[in-house]
């Protein structure tokens, strides 16, 4: 196969030249990095990455192939994918194809053969930047101009691009005998899950701990949610800036008044913070990976967590009736909170992992106990 030249240009004028894999063409997005050693398929299919070009810091990606069982949504959502070296000969009895084939199938551009360490260092120093990835336009000046003209993630509503079109029920828990970190329970509670771009393993975890789950699009109103008479309400992860999602914030303000148990993850955590009267801000380069240390202030234990977010709730703007429960040990940002009077709690990270450690799976069981 003939080698395809591909280039990545950042808005600060930096250009990286490497080899293209997957599909050919041109794409733009916010360039970010993920520090996980595994889980590239889960990263590709996580709707929270909508609008972003993802660089993996681990140098060898694709070595265990692609397996349908490991997807976290209907299709990939990243805008582009960058690796140091892509493996075209996977070794895994579960593999159903290669990473290169998967990107071609979904018309996604990949870039390999660049110094990913240099790219990540630049993003850490300068912060996440918009970029253009192309196999079509190889003129540096043209690509830099395009990168500078590309829209930022700030102020954009990306949730509407990834939410389901209509409500649906989810009844599937863990199916792999290798996944055992939450013991199965018979359904005892009905949960309405507001989907802002939800990973499927969140739904599996809810079912596993004994929930009957009805999924509603993140645009649903409080009346839509309450019409299902839920025992609890779950708020999912999702992409982008939480502040433009005024419809979701208004819905959550009304739902908090019902005194029903509410559990939020990632974007759901940020939206809950805004609904309770707090503020959010954009992190310099975000937290993305399966090895992020978090202190649980309630137990005084450290949890290693999976994370994927570029925004966070402001500590200095937190309302008096909201208490911080978890803190990021790298930068001190809020990773969890709870209401002092109402049955409401949330975390910024991903307790469902997939891929990642299972230190925080207990939060789903806490949610069930709260409903009980």
C-alpha cells in the first residue's frame, strides 16, 4: 500500500508531518491527548470526544485490534486520531479487524509517525488548541490559517449532535465473564437516565446494580422525566462546554426541587453544578486517561480513575449547601460533590471506567442505596 502523507496544523503555527491511515480527507477539532495505555476503541466511540482530535500518548496503538463488544456507542465520535505507531497486525483472539480498517469504515482520518511526545508537550505548555488534520491540503500556511479559523469548543452546543433521537429502554448488564466488579442484582428501582452523550457501560452498570433504565434525550424537560415516575434520575457524560446547555440546566433546576435522588457523571456533574448555582471553567488541557488519582474526602482513600473532560466546576463559586467529596490530586480541582440537604451527588470522572480501573464502581451502589 502506498504511503499517504498527512499533516496536523495547530492554531499556534506548529505543523507536524507524518503518515495517514484510516480514511483520507480533512478534518478539524480541538486537539487533546489521552494518557491511557489501552482502551483506544472506547476512546473512539465515547461521545464526549465529539469535536476533538485525540492524540494517544502510549506509542503503540491498535495491537489488540477492534472488537464490537468494546464499543461505547453506535459509532466513533472523535474528529481525528493521532498515534505514534499504528499496529496493522493485531494479536487478540477477540479481534474482528484492525484499527486502520475501522477508521476507514467510519471515514475517520488517522495520523501516525509524528513525535507525539512533542505534540503533547506543546499542548501541556500552550493548552488545548484547535487544529486541522489533512491528507488533502499539504501546504503549511494554508493549514495553519484553517486551524486559526476553526470554531472553538467554548460556547458550542455539541450535545445535540450526539444525543439519541427518541427515548428507549436499556436492560443489558455485564455480558463478559471477565467483568465482575459489580455483582448482579434483580431490578428494584426505575431510573430515568438523561443522555447528553452517554457511554453504554454506564447503562450496563446501572442495570447490574438493580435498576430498570429508561433513557431520555438530554433535551427532555422536567415534565418528560417525571412522567415516567422514576425512583431516581441519572445525568450522563457528554461533549463540550456545559454553559450553552441552558435547556438542560433549566430542567435540572426543576428536578432538584422534586427531592428525587440524582446522580451525575462528567458533563452531568458540571450541569448539576450550574443548576445548583455554581460556575464552570475551561481547563488548560483537560484530564483524559485511565490513570488519574482522586482523593475521596469521605473515606480518605485514593482512587485511580478514568477521566475525559476539558471543563470543571469552580471551587470558589460553589454554593454553601454543596460539599466537595472528591478532589483531583494532580491539580486540586473538584472531582465530586454532594448536596448537604438533598439526595444529590455527582462526580467529574467515570466510575464505569471502560476502559480503566474499577476503584469507583461503588458509586452506582451508593445511588441504589439512596433510592432505597
